[in-house]
């Protein structure tokens, strides 16, 4: 991305934030004054801008949840994604609202680094036919509903049978998603640039199988067995699908799936800000 040419820039706005809405208007006018084409959509809206061949940059005014939803739409597009944080934490957003102009100028001039991240590709097969498909940035989860019975799954890895598992569910996560639900369920933390997948069983019956790390190109196949309780497929904690007996969910990794604009936060700084690492200088309190 270089200065001096007109570009199509799409803004995605978290409309529940009046500050984000107000700033989107200011940014839109600033970009138009510079000669760029600007389109705007609400968070969660399926805008035609995502498939525009001339789309050069997507700017999100929202939190990590909004960023994840937009990132799923951009998998494979090579369109950079820049976040302006209007959420509580903002691990995925590069800019704070006060810094938007300098950040956008840097991005449009090609001075801001782009970091590729992996994603997961999932596919739901029902009755021998594809019923749905999509992508996840953090994780794909198969889990039970509110009932206390266990989910029963046949799990194959690269067409090799791994196990039949009874548990509260299974989490498959990317490296950047490993610090979320997966680690809360006892999974390992991965360095965010690794091209790997994490398999984390949720409370497996009789502790039959531990969390495991697999190469990114691994293909998982998870079939819901007849003795399973009601279960759901959940994508990034945002999209949910009720599963039926005999359904199979296939999950694999996509390398360099999304381009995030901005330098990557140093790994241990990221852990400290999430409370995973304690600093002895603070008396053992999590930073």
C-alpha cells in the first residue's frame, strides 16, 4: 500500500459505541478529502465491499469481537485489516482512538508492518453432503448444550483414527487463539507466530486423552456419535450451529490467512497484559 493513489477503504463500525460512530464520520471525511473511496458498514453486516476487487484496506472501529468477525470475512483476500480499539482490551487492534490519523497515514504510506496470521477452515458434513462451511481466527469448538451428559465423538486425524472421546467437548485452536478458551480448559500456550493447531479436550471422561499440538496442515474429522448428548459447533465464540447425530465436522489450518496491520505485540508483554505472567517486582501480582 503506497501513498499517492486513490484507494477503496472500508470502515466497519461498532454502532453500540457512540464514540466509534462519531469517529467513523470524521475518518470518512478525512479519507475522502484525500481522494480515497470510502464505504462504511455496521459490525456484523455482510457488506459487498468485502468482495470488491479494488478493496485496499479495512479499518475496524470496535473491539476484539468486531475484529474477529471482520477477519473471518477477509480470509484469503490479502486485504490488510487495521483496528482502532473501542473495546475493553483490544489485543487485535493496533491503534487507540487518539492515534487514528498518524496510524492511518503510516498504513496508507506503506510504513506500517503487516503480520500474517493463520486461521482454521471448517466444514460441516451432514448426510454425506456439505451443510455449511467457514473460517475461524481463534477456535472451533464442539461442545455440549446445557444438559449434563457428555458429547461422544469419533476423532480421526489425517484419515487415521485417533480415538472415540466422551467429554464436555473439544477445542481446536490456532496459535493466536491458544490463549483464549483453550488455555482455560488446560491447553498449552503457543507462540503466536507458530503454524500449529491445538487440540484440547474439555473435561475428558476418565482423563483419557491430554491436550496436544499438531502441525498446521493437519486435518481433523470429528463425528458426532449416536450416544452423544445434544451438541453445538461454535466458531470464535460468535457463531453457533446445532449438530445432529452422524454429523461430521472437518477442521484444517490455513497459513497466512489474514493480514493484520501493525507490529506484533511482544509475546511476554501480551501474556502479562492478559494476566498469564506475574512480575516479581509487583509482589507476585499479575500485571
